């Protein structure tokens, strides 16, 4: 009970003054907070650069494994801004924790968002897969909207004990068939950063409201987007490679939560999610085929 009360004192939402739109703002920027993702960040960055991301704002939460060096080799320096972000802030008598990921998202939105038409806040195990050639083309029909909600498509271990050669996207094809299953349902968003008035991790407020659209332009309230009928991946599919290999999963659990929680409780929560993902699986080659086609086109050109 005491732990629950303490968690209630944590700061997980922060209001901001939206950035001023800069003349000629265009494109999409990605914001990510990272810790020890050296084995995965190059593929993630190159995939999203190929999909049309204009710039990457990377918040370094104390990486010690060469993550930032791997990113520097993967992309031109002009496409990447790295911000040191290794900290824990606490507030008030109860010492409520300020969610460091949320704080990074707010900082990026306010300080960099004015240069872009779109901004998204995702993790290194999340891939935005365009159903067209690029994310820019996929977002073009949604220009009249300020926030787009994309549900996770949850991928499990795919039988891999250790990380396979060739990367995440070509090798992890098994996912849970129902992105709207209650036990797995989460969203990430793509927003007009110049209309963002408050930040959380899985949604923003735009102009003081939490309404959003799916990628077909269907509007829903924050609670209403949980309804099965809101599901859409017509233009963009958000793949969440939650576990990667079993060895990767064990390392992820050992790293701990992004908020201060008991390690045993953190591991139990993660394994419940893994069990839910892998209880039923289908093959999904959407990302693998898009990535293979892009790489083939690059080789031919």
C-alpha cells in the first residue's frame, strides 16, 4: 500500500509551452532515450533514416557500451543530436520521482520541435514501418490532425536464444495476432510538436486535449482509442520488438525499470507480458519486406 502511494506521487506528466513554428518547418524528427543499445541502435537508426526521418534527438541515459559510437558510425553527424540525460530527480516531501523519459520528451519537444511538422517519441526496440515508401508519404493525408496514435504490434523471442546475425527486423517475425488485446495494449504517438501542451510517455496533450486519430484519420478520446474499432495500421505499423532474443530479454530485465521499482516486481511484470505475447503468434513480415526492398533498391542504385 505504501509503495502504491509513493508511486502516485511520481511526476509522469509535465505541461509545456509549445515551441514556436519556424519558417519552412517540415519533415519528421525522432526522439529516443537510450541506455546500452550498442548492438541494436545502428539498424534502428538506419531503418528510420531510410523511412524518411529527418533528424534524431538521442538522450544518453548513461550508456557505457559504445551505443553513441555505434550511432555515430550509422548516420551522418548532421542527422543526430546527442544530449546527456543520466539523472534521477525527486520532488517534495514524499520524494516523488520525475519520470526521466517523460522529461526528455518534454525537453526535446520544447527545444527542437519548432523545426518540424511531425515529431515522434519512441524506443530503440520500436520501429515505425511505413506502408508506403516513406513516413512522410504515409503522413501526408493526416496533415489536418495534431496527434496520431499507433498501437504496438508486439513481437516475442521467435525461438531465438541468442541474438541472430542480420539484425532485428529480418529475424523476428512472430508477433501476437491482436494489437488491441487488453494485456498488451499500448500506443505511441506522432504529433505536431508546435501544438503539444503537455508530455507523457505514451501520449501527449495537443492544445490542452488528449483526443487523437488513428492512421486512417478516425478520431477518438484517450480512453476511446482502446476500443477494438479504433485499430488501424493502414499507413504506418508500429512494431515493438519487446524481447528480442532470450539473452537480450534477460539483459533487459537485469537493467531494471526506467522508474525506481523493486527488481523482482519488475521482472514478474515483464515475464507476464512475454507470456501474453507468446501465448498466440502469427508471422508478420511487414517490416522485413519493407527493409529488404529498401536495401535492394539501394544496392541497385
